[in-house]
């Protein structure tokens, strides 16, 4: 029976291994931090407007139903 060599994962002594050269990391620019109060106030006013608008729609629906039922005053007998 002929002799078959066993191949392993070890590199042969004559094989040249070249190292991988990575470039030096570039310095990053500092991130400018901006205040977000303008965004917060804008969100506050938009949410306030949305609530007032939705409550107005609900009140309008309430008044239409009261008028359809025959009530002539807004909040009862005031």
C-alpha cells in the first residue's frame, strides 16, 4: 500500500506570510452639539394645537347631537 501524506493546516516552513498593513486612523472632527429647545417648543405648540383642534371637533359634534335632540341651551339650564 502506498504512503499518502496527511495535509494539516500548518504552514510549510518555506511559505512566506505577509502581514496586513492597515492605515492609521484619521482624526475625526468633533461633533457640534446644538441645543434642542427650539425643537421642544415646536413640538409643544404643535401638540397643543392638535389637542385644541381635536377638542373643538368633539365639542362641535356634541353641540350638533344636542341640537338634533332638541336642546336649545349649551350646558343645561344655566
